[in-house]
C-alpha cells in the first residue's frame, strides 16, 4: 500500500510541471518595440492631458470675463452667477469675443 504522503507529493509534482509553462511565460521580458509603443502612448496621454487642461483654463477664463468669480467661496448666488456667465459667454458679441 502506498503511503498517503507519497501520493500527495506526486500530485503536487504533477501540478507543478503542468503549471510551469504558464509561470515561465508570465515572467518573460517585454520586447523593445513594445516598450517604445508604451512610451509613445504615454507621450500621447500627456499631450491629451495638456490639451484638456488648456481647454478647461480657456473656458474658465471666458466665464471670468463674463462675470463669474470662482474665488467667491461660499457664495449664496453660486448657481446663478455661473449660469449667468455661461449665458453671457454663449451669446454672440459677448465680452469674451
């Protein structure tokens, strides 16, 4: 009769052999062309962030030119003042144009 531990050791050994190729593949290095693509996409993401920031700043400047003051803090007229500035900015011939 086989010892219970020898069956367990055999099962673990078989399992390790079966999983070894997957573990080895997960540890392979990244090819140079893939790292170049990653850096390019990082540069593209950075450029997209810069464009989005510039667009937000331009929109904020446009609203400020039309009467919105973001530094007012706890302004009780908050929703009205930004809505009025948006309406002014949307009309043709506004202060921002």
